[in-house]
């Protein structure tokens, strides 16, 4: 599931107080783990935590995903919000959005597409794959018909990612990933007749 679907959901401490709303997630690409999440604090949480609220701005805190107890219509934490001030100040985050829009390149420099999102297992916060909008050539090479006015989006397993820099580099060719990709949007296989 794409963690961006949680954006805007209420975050509630174990005692039932609303901490704020989910704003994003942080991924450690070395271990493909979602390690932290960002929360826009509610005014009540700002007061409870003793933060000074800036004029016309929300306070954004970063907390480890290990604090999340339940993900549903709301995100429930296993800690009361009063315990979060020290944790929030110690966390250092790099937002997963830095991956969004990066070109995905296979071996021999073949451009596969662009990162559009992540696929995350919320039970263990493991990143299982990258949601990639395929180029027309890559969609055709993988056997998908080019949809009218949209693009094919697939999940490429995170274990085939070799390196993340200016590009996301795969350790396999387009032919080698054909059996690994899972289509999630605008997919229709071409007839091979």
C-alpha cells in the first residue's frame, strides 16, 4: 500500500488525544524500511508538548514508525503524546519524497520510467517495492498496451534496486524484470499473436 494514502489521517496518542495529522514518511533505502513519519501537530498537541507555535505555521515533527500501534481510519500510537517531545527532538529524517520523480534506469542505461510512490507493508513498515510510471517504450517492452491519456504504473520489487543517486538504478535489464513487476494502474496486456 502506498503510504501517501495515510496523508491527512489523524494521529492519536494512546490516551486518546489527537496529536495531529500524517504528513509523510521517511524511508531508509539501505534496508528498505519505513523508519519515521511526519505529523503536523494540532494546536492542542503544541500546547501539551510545550512547543512555541510560529505565527501562521504548523509545527511538523518526525517520529519513528515503531510508535505506531494501529493503522486504520486513524493512526493510533502506543505512547501518550506527553512522552513524544524528547523522541520528536531526537529523530533525524530524510523525506521519502526525494525518491518521487526520480528516473528509474535498468542495466545498460535503459530508462524504465519514474518513481511515483512506494509500496509499504504496514504490518512491519517494510518497503516492498517502488511504484513506477513506465515510459511508453518500457510498457511496450514489458507487454502492456499504452493507455490513452495515461501511463502504465507497476510495482518493481525493492530488491532489484541497485543504487539510489540522481537516478534509481536497477540491477536487472527490462527483460529480467518482466516477470517481477506487478501492474497497479492502466494495465492491459498486448496480444502476442
